[in-house]
C-alpha cells in the first residue's frame, strides 16, 4: 500500500525512517525474467511571502526545481521565491500557518501531511495543508 508496484516498504518501527526498496527476483527464474527498470521521479516545493509553487514527477531534481520556482514566481506576481524542499520517489506536503510554512516528505501522502502539520503546529497556529503530492518512481522497461 505505501510503495509503488515492484517496491516494498523498508525501515519504520524503531529505525526512525521509512522508504521503499525494489523487490528482488528469484535467482532460480533464469535470464528470461529480467528485473524491471525504474527511474526516480523528482518534485519540489518553492515558497515566498504568501505564495508557493510545486512540481512532481520530473526526471531530474534540476527540472523539478525550475518548475516549482516558475509556478511560485507566477503565483507571487514576480516576487523572488526560494526552494523549500526537493524530494524523489516519495510524497511531500506543505503546511502553512499564521507565522509561516513547513514542508515534509514521507513514503506516502498521509504521512507527509501529518508530519508537515505537526511541524507547522510547533512553530505557529492555524496550520493547514496547502499542497500535497507524490513523485513515485516510474517503470522504464
């Protein structure tokens, strides 16, 4: 449930982190069953005073950042934005409250939202999720 097809959850529990790892094949299956090929997908969140931009499912961090900054600048009427968070092969959430914003990434959208709200609530009041989304790896074969 928490990972894309072909991946399984790792970490969690007392490890303090969670992630996804590709499923291994059965060595007895022989060369006819090649492992699926996956390519990471990137996303980014950019912010400025009261405005934000985001991107998801880009093949590189650079492209994800460029798109998020472009959206933020458009939303902010041309103001300068800065990158709040980049992420790949997982989900992100942006929470905003009276005194600012926080962003968090996690293995799934619900966890990212919970982490962003929790972090925001420690800093300021009236926090709400303004954006959440995922950039899971894509199968390339």
